[in-house]
């Protein structure tokens, strides 16, 4: 079970319950990709460069793909 917090987020989005090798992508609701990469060992994603709004986080590991919504302040 994957959890993202805090939500809404200002700068650092914590991602709990993912494999260490999971890849992440952040999309706006119109489908534009804003960020991508691999979850670091501390299980967080720096979202400080994003503008305020609602985003979709795609978390893909070898076994599963999950989606989570979050709000950037």
C-alpha cells in the first residue's frame, strides 16, 4: 500500500511503501509530464519546482504501477 504525504505539499513529497527501485513520474491533469526519476533512498521527491495545482504521481516498479493524486501549494 503506497502513501504520499503531506498532501497538500509545498516542497518535499514523502512516498511510503514503494520498492527502492521504483520509478516515478509527475503529470499535470492535462497529461503533461513535469518530473521523472527514481525514488531515492530517503523515499521523497522534490516538487518545489512545480507550480501550484493538482498533479498525478505515477509510481512504477517491476511488479506494479500505482497512481496517486497530490496538491502542490
